[in-house]
C-alpha cells in the first residue's frame, strides 16, 4: 500500500535517513521503531509531504507522493497525528473533527451563500459523522466543549478522531503514547486496535516496546537513519542488532575507539 | 419628522461614513480571520475609489452600477497579482510588504497626473451614493460573511489561523484559502472606497496612505476579531468618538487617544469578545445561587 524505496534525507551535512526501504501492506498495523534521534519523525514528515526527500521514491497505492503538497496527500487518503499534539485549541471538539472533513464536503460558494439544501444536508451529515467519530474515541459527551480544556490523553484521542475525519485509508501515528501514563496507554491500545478492526491500515512510530509488540503485526527498526531489521514482533525481539541498538553492547569501548579513529 | 430631517441634513455624511468604515473594518477582518496581518486595505480602498470615480467621470451617462463593479473588481485583480508572492510571508514581514505596496500605490497615483490628477486629487465626483447604497452594501457584506463563517471556508480560515501545518494536513489548501481571503478583502475595501468617493466630491492620494491603513486595523482590533459584530462596533466608535468629543475642542484628539489606549489595555481581545461575555453572564446566576 505504501512503499518507500531508497529514500534518503539530508539536513545540510547531517544524513538523517540513508537508503530506507520498506513496504506497508494493506490492512493491519505496521510499526516503525528505533531509539531517539533515529529519524522516525522525519519518515512521517516525508510521507505527508512536509519535507521533500533528498533522494528516493515514496509511493502510495502505486502512485508517487514526492512533490505533492500535504493537503493533496491528505485528500489521497493518508492522515496523521503529531508527536507534539496539534489540535485546534480554540475550537470545540466537534469543530475540530468537522475541519477534518473539509475536502469531503462537496458544496461550493453558491451553496453556502444561499444555504442551499445541499449545504444543509452536507453540514448535517458532517456533524453526525463527527459525533460518531468522537464516540469511537469515547469523547462524544464533550463534543461541544473547547478542546483546550481536555486532558493530555483526551487531546490525543481527539487528534485521532480528527485524522479519521479526513477519511484516510492509511493512518500514520507519530508516537501516539508519548507522555502518557500506563492507564492511558492501555486505553489507547484498545482504541487503536478497534480502529484497525474497522479496516484502516495503520503505520505507527513508537519507542514504547510493550506498546509496539502488543499491537503490530510487522515491525521495522530504524537506527541512525538505516533500517537494521524488519519482521514479526518475536523476530525483532530476538534480533541481536536490535538489542544492540536499544541496549548497547558489552564491548562498547573498542567501538568508540574505532569511531574516534575514523573521525580523525 | 422635522427634527429627523434637520439631523439628517447635518449628520448624513457622518452616518454614511460609519457605514463605509464598517465595510473597511470587515475587509481587514477577512485576512485577520485566517491569521494574516495584511495592511494593504487602505491602498485597495484607494484603487477602488479612483477606479470608480474615473469610470463615473469618463464614461458618458454616469452608470453608478458600472462604477461600483469596477471599484470592486480592480482591487481584487491587483490583490490576485500581489497576493501570490506576498502571502508566503508571515507575521510582521507580511505587514511590511503590504505597507510597502500601499506606498507604491500612493506614489503611482501622484505620478500619473494626467489620469488621476496627481497630488491635487480628483475634483468634482458626482455625489451618486445614496444612504441605501451604503446600507445595502453593508447588509449584503454582513450576510455574505456570516454565511462564510458558518461554512467549511470559515472553518478553514480559523484552522489556518490556529495552526497552518495542521490545517494543511486536514486537506485544506492553505495558500488558496489565504489568497481568497486577501482578494475578497480587497474587493470589500474597494467597494467602500467607491461608495466613499461618490459621497465626498473630492478624493486625493493622501487619504489612502499609511494613516488609513492603521485606522482600518485599529477599528477591527478595537472591536474584536472574533465575530462580525466587533469590526462594525469598532468602526462605529472610531468614527463617532471624535465627533462626540467635539466640545473638548483642543483636547479632543488627546482624549480620543486615551480612550482607545484604555480599551486596548483592559479589553485586549476587543470590545466584542464572545468568550468574555459568556463568562460574564454565566457568573451572575452562580453568584445568586451561592
């Protein structure tokens, strides 16, 4: 469904991603994990068009996404959430979600100027759908409250509901449980599993291992901008390279010495 | 009835200026509502005023409808041209670029003497604007903008104002929406200019300079940008305050300025702030109960 081939991204002399290849299959939950600074968020920014790749190809359902502006990528069926939550704080929960339906509302200026039947029907339908999405996230009782007043965990759920409002086929979650306590994490795990069962494909970035291992069918591991392993959770758990990336290795000193030599 | 007639003969010009100023305040409200600080509305008003006045004076038969249409369209076309490059800028940089554009327009008017009369201005514009032209224009503008606010376009403007990146990822074409707010605002400002030119008999380039731009912004910020009531209220106050303070003679402008400073200090979100009003009204019943 989503395919990255030989994708690289540099920021000046800093190589954040080097020759990244992976394919997210239709259906299911695909996880991309890796230590801090491995380049995970950059991958999501490249897919959603916020950054152009330096080299390589990104394809969604067989068509290239490179050079497409973010709003068109959303319209083609990819939605995302942010690691640092970006909801519209001054709007109500309902309005937040309805904004997500922007490009799915087909009425034109003549419709909203005259408040035509089509305008009324579309608006009513979008509000109804927004309430439904909020109820998936168990937030419907707060639909008319201002989003700023929500707790951290609720804001994440609102962001999820808003992303689903764009009618995506692929949902990108950038560290969905960052900053959450374990009760909130377990809750969100249930919600994400429920979303998957509704037929959405999910691509998730995370470094909470328990969360990823519990949810994902397929996992790719990113370290220093390269994919070092890919496979099913139990394969990843036992992969020596992955263990090294997360925990380091015993003979760190020779490696560090080699690195110093290489720099000199 | 007689007292109304004498009131109208003295104050009609003032009342109609409230109307055109309200249109101007609404014109900048459009760009502010999607988070853009564009200061070109004084210049757009000027382009509208000159286009409409020149059409009236040069096309035989004085077709006012044609003049108004020209006064709306010309600034919209100019906005379309300058909008694409300048709207990439944000914050004060956009304000600076649009202020510079205002200067360009003013100097262009001064230097095209054969058409615009240059620094001396245009004299003898037929006073074709009737009270119902102004009232009708304001009513239509308010109805149109109210409909816009309730539509997906209004929501998109608000989303862009709150978080541009997130708005883009909601499928909103951010640049196109900014440009349409800018162009529609230019049209409204041009309409205000066209109506105003046919009220005053004379227009000159100095009327559409920096001072005018700041005055338009002041009206809207003072009134509050969260809704359409704010800009209209702001226009009412900025237009009427100097008249109400006439008895103070020399101290008039001082007191005028002081009042504005006090309002901005104590009501930073403007006079019409729905959130504050809601709090005000919800606190009262609670006090009775408690």
